[in-house]
């Protein structure tokens, strides 16, 4: 029986110097959430030796992205996860855009949400109170309120859930996507496309809670189920 294959986009590790890639990094919690929910995880790795760290300005590196070899990797997968981290490379929003254009199920987590936003022409900004939202040592930090008309509501079946929080950026605007989950301060914790099979970005880290929190595990379950279609 063939299993669903999920590609996790690898990130460079903190400490790589002179834009030379030393190691690629995939969070153990994310790959384990994939395996624990019955799918297979593989890495999507940048074919470029030199890194192109980028934010909202990622398109200036567009001609340097090895698109052909990235796309060949994506074609091996039924869905893509863009994981969190302290920084992004230009190939990550490229992947987010490719998934959107080709209706490939995509889940963006924290910095991966940034890649989804940037890939579709949106922008981010640094929040004025990062000390409140960048709390990596806490399981739960704040509530988010969920739009009942959203696809994300269909996943968790709740109008309010508790989430963790370890970020410093928030979404300014996101063309083509809907903001459907918000913290008390109005930051968009969940964005989605209602027109795609599964295209959702979350500001929090469900991979750190999926073993103890049904809401978090349901995100992975729904994503993997969408990848089977």
C-alpha cells in the first residue's frame, strides 16, 4: 500500500557563515508528526550551495533559485510543509508560490507562514512586543479566535483555542489569502485559501503540541488527508 509522501522544506542551520551551507535542518517534531499520522516524510533541500537569506525582498534572488531541481523534488511529494525557524531563504517563498499555482497541499508553520505570504506578494512586519509572543519555553501563551466561515474552523471545530507562540514577525497584508484566526492583539495567527485543496499558514507551532492537544494534531491529520486526494 502506497503511503502519502510529505515533503518538509529544509532550512539552513543558524551559524552557517559566508552564505555557505554547512547543514540542512528539519525539525524532529515536524517529521514525527507526519509519521505518527500515517504518512512518510522526506526533505526538500535547496540545490544551491550558496544561501540566499531573504525576507519580503526574496524576488531579487529569483534568478538565482535552482527552480528545475526544486520542482523535481516537489513532484515526488503529495504535499509540502514549510517549517519554522529564525530566517528564510528565497527558495522557500518560491516553493510556496509553486504550491499555490499548482494546487499542491501546503502547510506553513511560523516562518513558513511568512513564506506563504511572501510567495503570494504579501508583506510582514516586526511586532512591537516580541517579548510577549516569542516565548519558546511555554506550551501555551495565548488564545486565538477563529472565523466560523473558515476552513480552519472545519479542522478544529472551535471558535477559540490556546496556542504556543515564538515569533517576532506578523502579517501586514496577504493578497489572495484570508486572515481567519487572530490573537487578542489582532495579529493574524491563521491564514488560508478557500479555493485550494489545502493551503494554510499558522503563526504557532502545532508540531510541539500535537501529542497532547487534539486541535494541533487535527491540523496534521487534515493536511495529510487532503494530500491523499
